[in-house]
């Protein structure tokens, strides 16, 4: 590489949770706006939609049969709800639409509050990511929220995140570091840790096709639904290391030779040293915010080398990383944000840097 893997060309250290990244400035993230004693974002997370759908079903039952049947709302999958929305049973579709419309109103209201914040001023576009976006119901709610905002005179564009949310949380990790750290390599390792799942993937960089990483894609990934197993923190790290080693072996066999870097997306506010300041309460098995625990250090200790080179680990907030995957698709705007609708409502805001990424 020609220089230490923890330095930029100007000698400034690459730190975790940085606000100064190669292509963008991170203006804000993990903003916890409060309202009525709770978090504003709770009005527009995936559970809020389920609550609205369930409330509609209860009201309908007062006047007759529930067109969605006897299955509880919490047991309905995204695919099943999408099928109801698109199906021949128009009464069922109309019921789902009622919940979509109410949720879209909440999402528009929450976005309006974000847009009033100083760090979100002059926002031109907001990408919507997270698991909820990966459904027909989610995309319809996003479109409806944009219509509601425009009807109030707000000139804002809402767009579903370009990549599938599962992939975006991995692809974005490639934007955490300058491209010189990736040159000469076909792929890199990325990790996305969430409140329900842990996902590890090999991101194929395709830098020869496009140097802005717009052609990057997830080559292979592995997912573990830790919410089913309820492991402690140590068991979580052990499982994570095993997933990494398995995927690196597959990449080596396929002649992808991953770069000696690991990009990590993790909930919460990330300190420069890689510890979690706050917001890690949904992470599996134990106190991830402890001053005695540091995930990047634990990963580097377990995997000191990738190939023949020393491993470099860089970590940032999961909404930030998912947002970074959008960089090649946000070059026509200056200020933009992301909301990730999942267990919580992740958020981040960015300002594009005018200089070319490849100059970093």
C-alpha cells in the first residue's frame, strides 16, 4: 500500500465514526429527537406500521369479518402483506392501504421535524432504507409520504435506497476509506450488525469498471438471525469471526483476494477509538457500550491478517454506512439524508464534497 493503513495521504488518522469521510461530510447521525416522553422515530419504525395495521383490523372486526383472517398481525410476513395489497381481495387490499396511509402520514410528519433541524437544512433528497423499504407496502408508504410533504409546499424528494437494504449496509462500507486502500484488490470484507441480524459479506469492488464504486456489489454474504438464539456478547463475537473466516476462504478460492480491511456498520454513536458511546442497547448479549469492550480491537485480534497484510478495521453507525452506498447516486445534489426504517428509525445527513473522491 506504500503507507500505514491507518493514515490518509496527508497523515491524518482514519478514525471510527468520523464526520470527515473521503466523499462526504457527515453532518449528523443517530439524532434522537424526542416527543411526548418518547423518541420521535418510534412513530415511523416497522413496529409502528404493524400497530397501525393491527388497529385497523380491530376496528374492522367491530362491523364484521376481518378480511386478513385469523393470523395475528405480528405473524404476517412482508411478502404476505404485499400479496394482500396486490391480491384480488379488494377489501383486504383496502384495509392494508388504510394502514399504509396512516403510516405515511407519520413518516411525513417525522421527516418534517428532521428537516427543521439545523443539520438537515437545505436537504434536497432523502433516501429511505431499512428492511421496511424492501417491500411493496414500504415503497408505497414512501411515495405517499413524499406526496404529503409536497402538498405542504416542501420541495423534497424521497427515494427508496438504490440497493437492497441487506446489500446497502455492506456496500456502503467501501466508502469509509480512501480508494488507495482498496486499489489492487477485487473485494473487501464488510459486516452489518443489527438488533435482529448479523450479516457478513464480501463486496466485489469493480474499481476497474467505475472508480466511484457505483458498480460495487455483494458477491456473497452470510446472515445470522441472532434474535432467535439470544447469545451473549462473547458467543456473538465468536460466531461473527467464524462467518468472516468462512467467507474469506471462499473469496480466496474464487481468486478475489480481499483487501486487508474490514468495514463495520453498527447501531449507535461510535467513538473515535471504536467504542460505542450510546445507542447499542439492541445489540445481542451484553453491554456493547462498556469501556472494557471494543469491537474493532476484538476483530483485529481474532483476524490479525487478511492475505499477507495486517488487518485494518474501520467502524461507523449503520445508518451512515447504509447511506454511504448511495454516494454515486447522489452526485446531482449537495445536501442529502437517509432514514432507515427497521427496529428503530436510523438517520444520517450528508453534504457532498466538491472535490473528486479519487483525489483523497
